[in-house]
């Protein structure tokens, strides 16, 4: 059995502190006299945590599935759906039931609407990262091939190019002048909720 990576374990703990900071920040900042230092600490500096969790997930996957190995896609996907997909659906439904209980009538329980909420991670705000993680798992063979290509050519150059492409892609897809109002409703939703499901925004991480 491989030895645990202490640095990654420590990083997980630091990331958990960041997540706590994000979630308590809104309560602190609602105080009668908001503190600018606390705002910077809880609402800005703590934002490292979610991208860092994505890094940890990717690191673990690429340690387990080395570039020279072949991925058995269906067993791989089944394992990830059990570990992430099932908890995501259960917690989404839990939050929907909770919101229905405290605000009766706020949730449309039509199957099409529930599927819509689950697909985009809209049952509760902080569940979006699980949707991105699932899409990363769905498309992992592509990123596995890309990493293998980088390793066989030039790993440093590959990551530099990927970083530059990441900046351009994120800037283009998040540019304020980019509108979706003329698109069909389905494409509008894909555009409007792109940060909730599209792993390309986090690919370099």
C-alpha cells in the first residue's frame, strides 16, 4: 500500500480552513461595522481553497493513473460516480427538501426542473464544485492523453502553453461584453451556467 503524502494531507487541512473562511465570511461582514481586514482575509484570500481542492483531486488521479497506463473507463467512472456522483445527488435533494420546508412552494418538483437543477449544480450554491469534478471525471481520458503527450514531448513547455491558453479561455468566456440573449434557451443555459459545470475553466489547475 503506497505511503500517504503528508504535504497533500496538510494542504487538505489548509483548504478546509479556507472553505470555513468563505462560509463564515458573510456572517462577519454583515456586522454593523464591517472590518476591511476581515473582508480581505475571508472573502478574498480564502478563495484559494476550491481551486486547491481541484489541484489535489487532479494530483491524486494522475498519481494513480500514470500517463503510461491505460484507463479502464467504465470501472473508473463507476468508482467516481459512487464516491462523488451519489453523494452529490443525495445532498442536492436534501437541500431542495430543506428549501421546500422553510419556503413552501419555492421549488418546482417537475422532473425536468429537478434534472435541470442537478445538471447545473443549482440545488445549493456550494455544490457546483462537485458538478465540475464529475465533468472532469467524465472527460478524464482526454486530460490523461494530454498529460501523456506533454510528458513525451516537453512537460514544462506543455504546462506553459496550457497556462496561457487557460488565461485566454477564461478571459474570453467571462468577458462582460459576451452575451447569450440571442441564443436558444438551451444554449443560453449552457452559457449562463458555464462556470458551474465546465472543467475547462480549471484545466490548468
